[in-house]
């Protein structure tokens, strides 16, 4: 078992040799609280896109985790609002509106998670909204570097992976490769 998991008291159980962690999150004002089960709780992926930077990343990037949408529980749902980003990459002839639902607290502005209806079993909490102690990733993946702001310092670490756009492995694949999901 991974050491970081063993430390964490919020581990809720095993299913098919995979460890499940209960992630509890909240906005800054406390109006919204949520919990979700996750098999991919390592905060390893830094997204430098302008949406993440503007809406969630004061340091120039945001970190997405992955959770099981079917287990999502929300308190204070009335305070949730949604933002569908308008996207126009340099190669796009016209802007389009993302189907991704970025959830925020409408009272304090904390970004909470992203949900994409194309992947209805998943939701992606921002690590910044999670109150549960998260395990420390042994390496990182840096994505959408084409859109990083010039002032953002991007760490150059030997095992880290760097992508101008999207990475070649999913959040689940990353956890599998590093054997961080198995007991
Ligand atoms: Zn709030
Ligand atoms: Zn992003």
C-alpha cells in the first residue's frame, strides 16, 4: 500500500483491488460543501490554460483531480453556479462554448469542480477546493503549456512530463502507471 494512503484516515474502502478515497471539499465562505469518492486523488496534473489560470489559478495553473460523479454529495447546492467557457484556440476559425460545466460558489467565487456531460461518470474537483489531506505526487504532468502566461515559472523536474496541449495519458492511466491505485 502506498504510504500516503496509509497516512490518510479518510480512506473508505477497497473495491476490486483499487483503493477509494473520500474527498471532502468546500468553498471559501462555507456555503457549499461536497464530498466525492476518488480512485485518482493525487494532485499531479497542472493545467496552464487561460481558463484555469483566470478562474482558478492565481499561481498560473490549476490542479484537477478525478472523482466518481455517481458518489457526489453536495450541501448548499443553491449557492452553486456554472460557467461554460468560451474557447477559441489559435487554430479555430470561430469561438465555441465548452460543454464542460465549471462549478463555482456564487457567493465567494471559489471554483469547485468541472463536470463534462460527455463523461457522465466522472467529475474533476480542483485540488484547491479539497479539505482532505491529499497524497503527495511523486511526479507531475504539465499541460496546455501553449497557453501558459509568460510570467509563470514552470518547474523543470527530471520525471515530470510536459505537453503543449493535452497529455497522452488520462488521470486514471497516470495513477495506474505509477501503481498508486492498487493495494
Ligand atoms: Zn462560497
Ligand atoms: Zn485548464
